[in-house]
């Protein structure tokens, strides 16, 4: 299910559980540092993905986008997250995520050539914040993903053309996959054979508002691989989307940070 937050059940462990281990100083800390420390500390996933799939805007020039491209902002200086342009401060964005990826956020509106309305994991589902464009580097991404929960299908589009369709597991009745428009915040690889996420996970900005009381793994939603291939295509998770390993690897190699993910019924 997710990265830093508080969601998933023992049978579908959350990325948040990993974070609790990493930041809680559990015995597996050393292994996690060796297994993913290089990935996180060097930020190769975030940086190289951005270099390959995000086209930077020319300095002092308005961002031009082709059909199917979406504006993003790479946070290059810690910046205040505000409720309105220049308004009340409701948070703060660092240049790195909790997984040490570059902080790349989708831009869904602009104001006065300075303020950017963005999708971030720091706020509840459906909530948006504003940041100062002067603390960012602009760019565009070509990809977008759409998840149809009822058909249990994930569709990947590039420049408005469908390039891949993937069957996915979704949330069960008590913990449905949340609907709305979210963003890919991190791409997290796993090297341990027993990982409940298989090879890898794409962490999303989405949260699970119906976390079971007994769950201690965080509430963030992810698209991830799984060792339980038989569960794919079924409503069995705490909100995450499980996909086949080959598709998860394909997503890891193609999808840039900041990509928008639309989840609908």
C-alpha cells in the first residue's frame, strides 16, 4: 500500500511499515540502508527519471506544452506550502521526499506567473496547495495514468496515446482504493526476495482514509508488484494497486516523478 503514511494490512504490508523500520531504528535498518541507501541518497531514480522524461522550461520563458503533456515543478529550494497564492502557510516542501527522491509535483494551475497550485502528499486527498515558482524549476511530462477500479485496469498514456494496459488488484470493500487525481511521488526498488512489494513500488500522493485500526503500516497508496500473483485482478488490498512484476518494472523505467494518476470508479 503506501510509503510514509499509515496504511495496509499484514497481508498487504505498507511502504509505511518500511519507513517505520528505517526511521525507527529496527534491526533491519542496516539491510535497508545497504539495499536502498544508494538509490535514495544518490536520488538516481528521481534524477535520471526527470532527465529522461521531463523537459525543462527555458529560463524566464513561459512553459509551452504539447497536447498530452502536463506541467510539473521540481522543488529546488525549501518552500512554503500555502492555502492560497501568498496566503496562509499550511506546510513546507523540502527538496527531497521522505524516500530521498527529488520533490517533483504536478502543476494544475498558475497565478500571476509566480504561484503554482500543486498536488502533494502532504495534504489530504483532494486538497491542493500553492507554492512559489521561484523556488522551483519548471518542466513537462509526457505520461499520464488512469485507473478504472471497477474493471481493475490501469491504463498508461503518453502524449494522449495509450501505450500500455495493465490488470491490477484494487482495494477491498472496507478499504477501497481512493478516487481522485494524484501524483507519483517516488519510485522505490526492493532487493530482498521476501518483499511484499515484489521488485518495486511507485508511491502515490494518495492516502487511505479508512485504515484498519489494527494496521500500523501507514496510509499512503502505491502501485506495486507482489509475490501473490493470484491476487492480481481482484479486490483484495487495503487500497493499493498490485500489478505483475514485468509491468511494475516497465512502470519504474518509464514513468517520471510528478506523473498524474487519475483513479475513478
